[in-house]
């Protein structure tokens, strides 16, 4: 089988232009942009209206709002494919569609590419050339970053203004920068999101290949909804973490984190070694590091013996004091970098005299040999400022205080954890036990039939128990007498709780009564609850009671799942038994969860220390808590009718975890659930294919398929490689293989054929949806030479076409070399039509129109 290639919209001409055409050059904004273009010594050509707008790689639109439609039409007529609209104007997407041109904006702050000498922005300062890219919407934050970068000598590959994010938005820009060889890290400032799922999909794709650090100053949504953080403080950070993105919370932290991720190698481990020429400052730094939650490296006997050869004696535990010899800091850092117990090194240089310059030069020289993160705090201002400038010029991560360097190492660790979380791909069904979905559907149906949108206590606990979540046995009672009888059957000591559809169980004092020794006490407690309810002025006609046996002693926990306006369902985890409306204390993550992600959520929650062994009490069973989180995640994935699920309290102890109270809110009938922000691994697409005695597993691709994918391509002929990649390459860069095997299932699907006998990848078909509405997509398909004639290519293409139909794709296209006759014949048999590509005699386009339908 031969190959069709994907040729998606390529933004390289926009973000690395050789020519620029500016309209609106006589407006105040246009005059400023034109002056900056000319002052920056752009290596390409610049045209304005005076030059009769001509074909260019990039159009800049600084016209007044009323003139923008005509300006876009003139640029498009001249053959320009991409434009940046610097002016503010409503209705830009419609204007762009009418003109047939793609646009960034409106109100973009433009584009700066220092490597080209391009300053297509209103900013008079231009940063030097470097390896970080900035993508954002706020011109004030962009100006602040530039104002910091210029005097500090920090360089950038790109400064790109998304503006209103109305057409070409974050998705396409991040896709380009993540593959741009001049970019090694991305700074992302997010103010407004047009399409949250598409944004997070693109961010995750970029973070697979580049460190991405973000700042989100109150993300705003279409339709005037409240900003994201007011709804769940930890949710946005959790969502970005699952995308592999490091979220920061101030401009200073944003800048510092970006510099660290750009200049420092990834963390090898969590343990930080401190080396200093000042004993006192070393001790203070160690205290600051432990207070910040970092682990100090404990040197092995072997490492201590090696250091003793330089120091004259083994170093004591804690920071390593290098002595006064100026080059000793560098020597000790180099030795520590070879110790497997060291995850990163913090070197602190305190001013010590005339030989300080020698110490700094030695650090610069040895940094090239160090393969772990190296952070340097060069203290002082009179000489320390000069030292930091020299370190920065050498592209080393330098800081003015130990505390700032400690924050930098924490950024490295957070980034490592986030990128690991982004690689987790829980399936749409991760439970090893079989939930009773029918019981859940029956109870929800009964609630709907009764006109209830709130399910409380025993019914809610029964729904959670259907997913094998341990719950305390409960009985529902309508009167104090019934409550006493129920308690006698369950056993004592007993608990009586108010059950009311409009009132959470623990909303007011006295609605829960514990440690009731007998039936009389239960009866009296139930009467007291009714009395308190009347005093509250609440409707007592709907009141009932839930009777339970007393829960075992343990740490009270809470799991709460609710909708976030940007992120969809969010799982909160933290301490239980408090204010039901308080979510600030909850750590957060997004479904789907697996056990790895669940354990990570537990450990970053504020309640985590209470789960460890303390004061003679054994540690709680973390495995049981994690299993509960995974089962709750599965319940909300399988049950889109659930708007809110609140398990509070859950009692965790050394033998397990058990839920004592639950509350479920249902969505209004006909109201759809927001889509899951993180697509589960689509295991439902796994099928088997057999031909001529050979068995294949057809399944969606996973990141761990990278090596097998590379091995498959190595078995292709030179001609097959030319057909697939439009060039005579023999091997693919690692980044390209990563991009091909680690896909976001929301906008892309790759189905691979795996030999069931050997596990080798034998073929793949891919469908990539466009970056706007997803109604069109581009395909690629390839099978290795040894399996030609088995119909495997047809099976793979049928699988991705079926997936495209379920996603609402209406048109599939693919670029094929005109001399690829076998591929053209194959694709025609599948129903594709063939069309010539204007201006390209060696390429044709295959096109298939679909009628979207549900499987």
C-alpha cells in the first residue's frame, strides 16, 4: 500500500514572513506600526497602500473599523492568505470568511519576530532574539514582558498577539510554535477563550513538545459568564496541569517560570542539593527550601567520599560549604551532578572579595558539563547585579535571592508532574469491577418521574454504591417512630440525619445527631430535628430522616463533582464535614481519573497530612481513597444526568474509606452535559481484523507506540517515504514521531494496525479535524510493504471515516502526489473524488463528502 499525506493549513508564512503588506498606514495606529517596521530593520519587504497592496506572506490591518472589510478583501485579492487585524472591530469572523482570508484579531498587538528584525506591533521596544515564544491577548502584559526582557537580555523567537481570538486563535498558533525549531518554550497569556475545549486541546499538544508556562488573569467566557476562578479556585490550574501546562499567578512568577523552563534542564528528581560559599546563607536557604515543601538531597556515602577529596573531609548533612577557593563552587556542583540522589543543584554565591569574578567564570564554564538542573543565586547588587548579567548572557538561570531560585526549582518539579499527568490516558471505562448501571438508571428515572431534581441521602448513597463505592448502610424514615425502628434493625450506636430535598444535611446545626445509644434516643433526636427545622421556617412536609449505624472513626473527607463554566465536570477532593458551599479548600482534577491521577490528587490536597500516620494513629488507606475517586469519576462519566455529586463526609481510616452522606443534583430534563475537557482513551474503537491467516488489532494510537511507529517507518522503501512525506527523508525527527503518536482524541484520530503475534505496528490511518469548527478534516493512511494485499488499508480508512462521521465531519480531504498511481486508484475505490490543486502540477487533492450520522 502506498501513502497519502496530510498537508494542513501552514501558518509559517504568517509567523515567519518574508514580506509584509500594511493597510491603514495613515491611521495613528498604522503610522506607529509602520515606523516600528522600518526601525527594526526587517529583512523582508514592506508594502503599504502607496505601493498598491501586493502579494505578501502577511497582511497587517490597521484601518479604522469601517474600512476593515474592504481592506481584507483587497489583501485577499492580492493573494495574501493570512492577516493580523490590529484595530478593534465587531464581526471580524464574518468579514474574514467573506474575504476568504484567515485572520488574527481583532485588537491584536501584532507580531514580533526578532530573528527577522520584524516588529509588526505598536511597541517601540523589541526584545533580542532568543528561544522563548510569547502568545497572548493583553497588550499591557506583553509590554511588561518586553520591558523586562530588553534590559535583562532575555530573548524571544516570537511575540504573537491573538487579540479577540475570533478566527486564527490559540490552537493554530500553538501548533505552529510547538514545531518551530527556533522555539524551545512557550509563554501563554490567556484572557478570553472562544472555544475552551479547542484551547486545552491545543495547549496539551504544544506541551507534549515544549515547556509551556501560562498566566490567566481571570479567564472570560462568551456570553458574559463569570470568570473561571470564582467558580472553583483550583480547577483552572488542574485543567492546565492535565494539559501539561504550568500555571502561574503573577506577572513576576510568569516571567521567572518562563526563564527557568527555558534555561534549565528538566528535573531529574525531587531532591535539591545546595552548594554555597557562605555557611549562614546556606543554612537559611535550607530552611527556606524545606518550608517551601522541597526535599533536600541526602548524599550517599559514595558521594560524600568523592566530595571529601575536594573539601578535605566529608560534608555534614545539609548544604555543602565549598570554602573560600573561588573555583570550588563550580567543582562541587560538577561533582554533585553525577550523584544519582541529586535531582537539581542550587549554587549560592555570596560576595566575598576580589576573586568573585573568577568564581562566576568557573560556574559559566562548568555549566556545560552539568546534566541536572543548575540554578544560581548570585547575591548582592553592587557586584551581584553584574554577576547576574554575565550569567544571564551565558544563558544560565540566575536569581537575585535564594528564595527566587527555590521557586524556580519548584516550577521545574511542577512542570515535570504536569507533563507526566498529561501523558496519562485513562480509558472511558477504567474500573476493574462491573458497576450496576441499570440500578443507577432506575433510581434516576424514579426521581425524574416524581419531579425531583435533588436526590438525597439513602437514594444518593444507593446510586454511589452501584459503582462499588463503600457506603454506610442506611434506612429512610418519615417519622420519629420509623426512625427508632430502623435504628433497632441497623444496630447501635446510631446516627439520625435530616433528609430534605431543599436542604443539605449539614446546612444548619442540629440536622445530624451522632452516637445515639438506643431507640429512645433516636426517637428524641428525630423530634428535635423537626423542631429545629420549624424554627428555621423551612417546609417540614418534605422532611424525613436517614438512619445509619455510627460510622467508624477516621479522617473526614469530601468528594464533590460539579460543572465549571469553562472546564465542564470538575472533581474536588479535600476535608469533609464543613460548610457545603465552601470549595476553596478542595484540590481539583478533571475526569477521567485513573489510580495514578487519583493518588496525585490526594497528595496535593490540603488534607493530605491528616491522612498520614500521626500521634500514634495509623495512616489512612490511600489506595481505598484513590479507588473511590476513580469510581466517582467513572460514575459521572457514565451518568451525564448528574449535575452535582457531593459525598460528605467520607470516613477514611487504616482499613478503607466509607461514605456516610451523599447528595445528587440532576440536570434539567433535556439539558446536555458539557463535553469532557479531557478525552478518555477511546477503547470502544478497538476492533480485530483477520486476513489470510494474519490477525491484527486495530486500535487508537497511544504515546507509547512511538518506538513501534519509528520501526514501522524504517521498513518503508524510499519511494513510500517520498509519497508519505513529499520528500526523500529516511527517518523522522523525534519530535515529529511524538506529535504523530501522542494525539488529542477530540480533534484527531489515528488508528493503528498491530500484529497480534509480535506487537509490531503494521499500518496507520489518521484523520485531523480543522482548527475552526471541525467540520472538515484531512487524512493520511499507510501500511507497510509486507502486508500489502490484505485489505488492511481499507479497514483502517473505514475506521477513521466512521469516527469522522460521529464527530460531525462533513468533508475529508488529503493531498496526494500526482504520480502516486496506486494510491489514487485505492482512494477512488473508497469513494473519493480527485481534484487538481491550483498552482501545483505535482499534487492533487482527494475529497470525500460525508453525511454526519451517529453510530
